[in-house]
């Protein structure tokens, strides 16, 4: 549903969508250009990190265009700033959930791929975490469509359902994979992986918080603006920020293995 917006509200969402899009594009370019410098066994993690931001950039283009098409500014002779008017074209935020359905499982896989796990363990963890992440998105989407006060009880129901796989993923990141993190022999790499896990969890914690904004009294345009700004900030941290951490981990591991290969046997 599209709500009347003030000029300030429209411009805020416009600018943060633009910033998020630029961040995704720049991160994609950097990650993919750095792939040749990474040891072959870790290149998949960096490529997947770049795919995450590339897919996100595509969907941010669609979200941005949908936002612009939903409103327009009428020409005024007085030159003063006026609020945009609704064009009748609905703002389609479903692109964001289609993005998450693809990228959230990949975000977890890229972390698993840089850890000290056997191929069998990595495959198993990637599958279970990927399925749980996809289930979380699928369960949360129907509630996201409900902003009107009359349906907030149903929105709470979908929020609670999505929190079940969400809590499972958080548990696996912080507890289930703790052994693999602690098995790292290099303190720098261990610290980077630990940071990637916590940055992912902390950035993800903003999603269920933003989800309940309408249930906390925000209505109409205010709810839409708060949701868009919150999700954009979370996306930049969880996709761009974690992607760059994955690059730092793979780069550090590649450098260590390169030095070890040069040591006399």
C-alpha cells in the first residue's frame, strides 16, 4: 500500500535507497576484482560474497525505481518545496524479500566456507543453515504486507513463526560453529571469523526489531519510512560489511599458506 509522503520522508527513503545501491555495486566490484589474489580453495567464498551484493544491487535498482514511480512532484510556479503526490503505481517492496530469499542463505554459506570444516561438515552446515534461512524469509513475508492496525495481530503471528528458524540460525552461528572457530590456529584469523559471526548476528537482530515497528504504534508513511531505512542499514552491514570481512579472512589465510609454502621442508 502506498501512503501520502512529505517531501522530507520521500527524500530520506530516496537517498538511503541510493546509498544502499551504491554500496552494493562498489562492494561487488571490489570483491570480484580481488578473487585472483585469493588461494583457489577460498575463492568460492569471495565469489559468493560478490554474488550476494550483486543480487542485492539488482533488487535495490528495482526497489529504487518502484519508489520513484510511486510518487511524483507537480510543477509549481512559486518555486517553493512541495510534497510529492501518489501516482497510483503501488510501491512494490516484495523485491526486498525476493532478494533475501536468495542472499540470506548465501550469506551463511560464505561464512561456513572460510571455517575449518571438512567438506562433509561444510556441506551439511550450509544445507541446514540455508534451509532455515529460506524458511525464515518465507514465514516472515506474509506479515510484512500487513501494516494497517486491524491486522497487526496476524503480523505478530508471522513474526513469531519467523523467529523460530531465526533463533536456530543465531544459535548455530554462535554456538554450533564455535568449535570450528576455536580450531583456528592463527589468532588473527580466529578473531576475524568471530567478528564475522557477531556482525552477522547483530545486523540480523535489527530485522525482527524493524519488523515490529508498525506494532509499536508507527502508522502509514512513518512506518514505511522507518522500515525502509532500518532494512537498508541492516542490508549494508550484513551484506557489504560481512562480505568485506570474508575477503579479509580469505586474504589472511591465503597469505599464511603462501608463506608456509615458501618455508624449507
